[in-house]
C-alpha cells in the first residue's frame, strides 16, 4: 500500500472546492476521482461537510460521504 502525501490530498481537496458548484456531490466526485488518479487501487473514505447550509432552518451541517470498495 502506498503512503499518502497529505500535501497532495490537501491540494486535491482545495482545487475541488475552489471551483464554483451547486452540489456537494459534484465536489466529492472531483476529490474521489483525483485521489484515485494519484493513488490507484487504494481504499479511501471521503466525507465533506458544508457548515450552516442555506436550507431555511437551523442546520449544523450537510454532508456527503463516499467509501471505496474493498481492493
């Protein structure tokens, strides 16, 4: 199993959130795609959250999560 470089992971996440988008799912897809491109055949779990989403009520956060299959 390869070692993960946290600078690479941070850069992947930062680039994904900097692009304007309406959906957390779109950001999640970009992050997963780029992590798997950098680290193929690696099992990963990715979760992203948006604090205080504009949903018309008091909501702490919304979140989406993706887990890779066993390799």
